C-alpha cells in the first residue's frame, strides 16, 4: 500500500510538472506504472489527470497575474509577443484548450489566464483534454503490451 502511494505521488508530481513550463514528462512514469500492473489503471489515469489539470491551473494563474510585471527588464515576453498571442487566442478562441495536452499546450493555458478566460470553462475544457489524453495513452499502452 505504501509503495502504491509513493508511486502514485511520483506520477502526480510528474504530471503536474509536465503541465507547467518545467521540462517534465509524465508519460514515462504513467506507462511504467501501467506495465508493472500493480496499480489499477483507473487510479493511474485519475492521479495523472488531476496532477496535469492542476499544473495547467498554475499556468492559468501565472497568466492571469503575469501582466503586472510587464515592462520590467526580466519580463519573459515582449509586448509584440504578447500582442501576437492575444490575437491568436482571440482568433481561435477558448476551444484551443482542448489541445492543451499537445506540445506547446502549456502556452495555451497561460494565454487563457492572460485573456481572463472564465475559470470554470477553462477547467472544463482542460479536464476533458488532459483526461482523454491519459485514457488514450492507457489504451495504446494496453495494445502494445
């Protein structure tokens, strides 16, 4: 039981980190736990999804408050980059959050915060995207092993 808790905690941390700008990969831990077969795939999907969703929530919060620091020398984004991101998000809209699981999806979750997307809609779309992705990874892994 303790080893399962530690394994799932590690998965949570990897999934959380993978949803942020940190260079984490959760799929490796996810697949390893699934292949090992000691923990129910339902728990693996749930824990990975929650970690990834909460990591996206952190990105949203960062985006929501990052503009307070615009104009400072260390600010990571130029005004032109911010304007381009806003224009892109306004063109393609909140539905882009359904692909937030893809590479560069983390940027979408930050932009959603900058654009002041409704938080309930944000979490609904991100939850769908992240959970479906982990279900797909579980299904593909089950087919391969």
